[in-house]
C-alpha cells in the first residue's frame, strides 16, 4: 500500500509581488506562496491524506482520516506553525511569520582616523549580515546582492499520521518558496546606514 499527502493553500495575508514567478499551473501544488524579506505573511494549509489504489492504467485515491500532523522549516527560522483545525477530514495548519533569508551583499566603510594628519583608512567588503565597524566615518559604497530573488527548495516539510482501518500510516510532502528582497526597502536601509555615520 502507498499513501500520499496533498496540500491546499489559502492565502490569509501575503504581499503582492510584481513579477512573482510563483507557478500558475499544476506545479503550484509544490510551492508555498511567495514572500518578501522582512514582511509578514500568513497562509492556511489544509492537509489531506489518501491511500493510493492502482486502477488499471490510473489510480484511485481513498481518503484516510488524519490523527495528527506536523510542519517545520528545516534549518530556517522566522516562521511558526499553528494547528487551526484538527478535524480528521479537515486538518489545517496556519503558517505565518517573517522569512529570514541571507541576501549576500557588502558595504564599504571609511573609518574614523584618530590622527587627523593621516588620511582616512577604508574598510572594504563588510558583509551586510556582519556587525557594523565601530565609529565609522561614512559608508561610501553598497554592493547589492547578485539577485533580489531566492528559491528555497523544499523549505516547508509536512507530515501526517492517519488511521486506515485501525492501522497507523504516515505520509510526507514539502513545499518550496520564492523569497524577494524588496529594492525599495533595501535602498532605504542603506540610506539609513549612511545617515548613521559620523560624517
């Protein structure tokens, strides 16, 4: 016997994204709705467990009551999961939070020079995720990330345990997600950093 776990998504609160590559065809079944770095989103995910019965050249799906289910984001933070409905034939998990993703980029700093007769030293290629250098005089360059879009493959893992004729069965599946770095907010963060220098 084989079993399959199918997911149906309902958008509760997701940002509108221009040029979103979220698929519009059947492959959307393997994707979470896209998100923007730093902006909250919320999606209800309905889980349905089925026994797969071969039928000639096709197959038949027989519903299996869900006893329990879990979800997680392996190796990632910023997202939480809450069981919204634990009914055996309408099991819903709410997925919400703010995606935490590293978009590698660098800042170039001019540091304060204790001796005013000496030229200002520079400190180049400081990652945006690293601590700021102390007492920097100014930021003179931002090297943005190579891409403002990241694909998180199989970022959300779902598992359901069902009761099929008093036999415990389990099925798993996962969803990928596109996460965007908004250019406007990234530029605003850079301007704010520039204004926080001693210059």
